[in-house]
C-alpha cells in the first residue's frame, strides 16, 4: 500500500482479526490497524501524519539513510 508516497507492508493478524500496516524505510516505527482496507488507508494517513509531525518537531529526517 502506498500512502502519500510512502510504502507500507500489509498483513492480516488473525489473533486480533485485523489488518496491520507498517511503513517501511522510515527512521522509526509507524504502524496502524483496521478491520478493512478502507479503514487501513484512513488509519495509515493518520499514523503517517503523526510520525512526520514528530520528526519535524524533533529535527529528525523521516526517511532512513542507508549506507553501502
């Protein structure tokens, strides 16, 4: 799933009967849960917004830097 240009991995968690999304390549954790894909997209938008705001407040680059 792509939300605002950021990629998220989606998996179904049968123990809670919900979908779980987790953004990949970020400099921290930003995950989200919902019972259906529409809700997952909405929750992903919220999670990403909060994550990006925190990065801006703390002066942290949101995208993980990879070194060879």
